C-alpha cells in the first residue's frame, strides 16, 4: 500500500483530514514520510537552503550566539538546533566559534531532529567536531540556559487553514477527489467565531469574508516552550525562515494561502504525491513574536536576512574568503552563493530573522531600526 493509498483509506474510515493531519502523514510517516525516508536537501534533492548555499550563513549565526554568551556572563549553556538538515549549519557554527575563548568548553550541543536519515548525515559530518553533541527527536529537558537556532524549521511544521465567513471560521480539509483516485480540498462548515488556540487573536465576524488564515499549532507550542525556558533560565533564540510579518498598525493580518509543495526544485501540487514532495507554509513571524512575549521574553523587530547578514559583517567575511580562494571558480561560487542569500529578488527579503531575548539582554545587531545599510 502506498502512502497515498493509506491516506485515502484513513479518510474513508475517519472522514476528511485537517491539512495538519495530512502534512503529518506526508512528512513524518515512519516509513514513507518525506522527512523520514529520504535526503531532501541539495542539488540532487528537492530544495537548497542557506547553509548549503554559503558557509557564511552558519558562521554568522555562530558568532551571534557567541556574542550573546558573552553578554550573559559566559555561563555553561546548551546550544539547541531545531531541524538541522545535513548538519552543515552546525558545522559552520562550530568552526566559526572555535577560537572564541572558553565558548566550546561551556556549551553542549543538542540537535533536535525527527528524521533518522538526516540524523545520520549530521552524525557523519559532525564526527569529532565537538565533544558533546547529543541528538533528540523532541525538545530536550534541561536546567541550563539555551542558545536556540533554527533555519527553515518552522516552515516544515504542519499548518491548519481557515476561511472567515459570516457564520464563523470554516476549515480547509483534505478529502477524496470525485474521480475516486486522488485527493481534493473541501471546506468544512464551521460555526466557531474563534480560531483554535490563543493566537492569532482574530474573530471571524471582524474579518472580511473569505479572508484565509493559517495557523501552525506545533510552531506556536515549540516557540512558547522555548521562550518560557529562555525567560526563566536565560539564553536567546534565533530563527530564520521565509514568511511574513504583520504591519505594525494592524491587529489582524492574514498571510493568505501559503501552503506549497516543492519537488526537484519546482513547485508541485500539494495533494498529488504525498511523501515525495516537501510540503511547507510561510511562517507567521508576528504571531511567533506575540507568543514569545506571552511566554515572558521580548523580541526586537524582525530583520530580513539581508540586513541581518550585512550588519553581522558578512561582507568582510566574504572578502576574506575571496582573498584566500585558490581559483576563480571558487571565488565565483563564494560570491554567487553570498549574493543569493542577500539579493532582494532571491532570499534577502523573503527570509526573515526572529530573535527571542530574555528581559534586559539586548539582541546583538537588532537594536537599531531596520534600514538600508548597503555597503
Ligand atoms: N536547517 C536545515 C534543514 C531545513 S529542512 C537547513 O537549513 O538546511 C527542515 C528540517 O527540519 C529537516 O532537518 C527536518 O527533518 C526537520 N524537521 C521537520 N519536522 C521536524 C520536527 N517536527 N521535529 C524536528 N525536526 C523536524
């Protein structure tokens, strides 16, 4: 039985699935789930991420974290990475911080990874790079302060979609297609005027009819728990992802339908081949920031990836690498990769950086207002 057959028979037995239930099966099914059964990243895979494009990305995250460690008074800490992919980000993070006196001695690395296949890649790459690297499938328990990082983690978590009507929110469900073969979307009638959970705080009757809202319950819960830990035990978190923020003067913002599938570097139908395409949604950064505040932390205004990297001094690092490069081909790869990360038409503006801080600790480089700082 293929994964599609199993999804169909579950719908026959239990009725239509929420998008979250569908994503859960398509991405995390123990045998045929997208993340559990394959290596999705890289040129041979389905998509490429910032750490795979340029080593400078992971290096800058490492330096940012080491700076926070200094500001916190150099405590013993856990460095947690959520969704570490091929392990490249952590490899660059550790190399870039090796010379920060005392940092590697003070940290233990905790990798939170669901996929056994990717965990294998991470273990191979990070072999011997730090004496304390541990793997977990879920957020670990710990009494120490946390430095938390994640790139393209939240976009991979299951979402639910709602549409505002005059009677209340309807939910978008995954059902059986009329041709009896595939899957199709259907709106389930709902009377509830509120969304499940506390965020975002929206009431159906106050929104224009047909507004579509996405929520990501797992992202909300994860962020709440780690922000609570940071508020109580200290630390900081830095998450990079593609997504949107709500304009400051709006209480209500709906990002619309951002549910998408990518297969072999091309957009793909989200319902067509579950388990074979990456399914994601854009991240609602404003809601995540609200949740961090509800958990006792504060968040400086979200920066886009371009501003984050430029303010971190990534251009100087690039120049340094270019000067050391042994061939024109290497120099071109370095420049092209870096430009892809910061270019406004590529990843520079779509990707955003959220910092979650405990009260009283300024977030390095976030403190000044966003603005163009082109070199
Ligand atoms: N950060 C990496 C990989 C991003 S892809 C990079 O930038 O290259 C998303 C990652 O999140 C993968 O490692 C995937 O296996 C992991 N992942 C997805 N859902 C997860 C979950 N619920 N818990 C832990 N890891 C998860």
